[in-house]
C-alpha cells in the first residue's frame, strides 16, 4: 500500500517519543472550521500541537517553493500536492486524500438563493439588491476554479462577471458575503453548514457533476520528514474521530 511505509514510520516514531511535538500546518481556507476542531482533538489525544495557517492553496504553493517551513500541507485540491511531489518538495509516498469538498452558492438573506441556483440566471439583480457576487480567485483557489466552471456551464458569464468581487481564498469570499459586502457568493459548503443543515441564510449546494471534483489532498513536506508530530497528524486525519468531524462539515471521504 502506498502509505504503508509512512504509517509504519509514524508508529515507530510515536512509540519512541517521550515528549510532545509541534507541527506547522498550511491549511486550505475551506477547511478552517473542521481543522480547528481536529487540531484540538489531536492535541488532547496525542499531546502534539498543530500550529495552523489558513489561506489559499495557490499562495501556499508559492510560499513552500520559497522555503516556508511548513511540515504538512492540507490543500484544497489534489493537483498542488502532486506538483510539489514532482518538484521534490514532498516526502515520497506521503500524499493522501483527506476530504472531497462541496461548493455552494450562498446569501445571508434567507430567501435569496433558490435550490437550483436560478438566482444567477435572474434579470432582476437590481430588484433583489444583488450588486456584488463573491468568488475566490481562480488563479489561487481551487474553489474559485470550480465556481467558474459552474458559471460557464450555466452560461451566465456575461451577467455575473461584472458583479464579481474576488477574494484571495475561499475564506475571503466567505467574509465578503458574511459581512454583506457581497449579497451573494460561491463558498465552501463547510463554511455554512453543520450536520447537514445550512446554519444561516439561503444556499444552493452545487451538484458535483457541474465542476471538477474538489478532491483535497494532504502531504508531508520535506521539513516534516523527521517530525514526529507531522507524521502523527497525517495518521490522525485518517482516524475515526477526525473523519467524523470532517463529515459533519459536509465533506465526503
């Protein structure tokens, strides 16, 4: 099995460890809420501490290329970790899929978004008070790429694009809508739902058939090669407790 050697190594290091360790983790913005919970449980269960940085996967790629000391990357796609692996910046065989994300069109207004996303086809944006539509930068964020695929598939580019306000990450796109600087936006389902329910406003959960699957991979970066906590975290992401948290936020495994 591809990850077998990694888990054997992780087990041996964890077993030999006498002190808790610390790991610097670059985390895709869409995974903020579940990762905060996972990190807390990880520390309680193992004694290891995860220092988390949240942001756009594309930005993390550039930082890692420039020598950022992250030990683990939790990306919003599978292409970035694969690219880093080809470039020799990843411990070979460490790549794993930790979640598959879902995209949603969201508004804080409880009645604005219908269950088919037809609000994007509407010719009555002014009537609805929609002046800005938030989206993550497709050059930096996989969720932004997925949103553009949906828009193109629906054929609404001409109507929607002039209203765009771009966030560097899906986290910033969510902030635009959350603060109502944008009345509508494409966000990660994990940012607006828990246990299968939308927590606020109205949303259209975009069918996965409308965009490239948001398969999200984690990888052990070279600075984490001998880091006991880094190895333990990757193993922990595959444990039942972490999987339960991940599912609660609408991700598939």
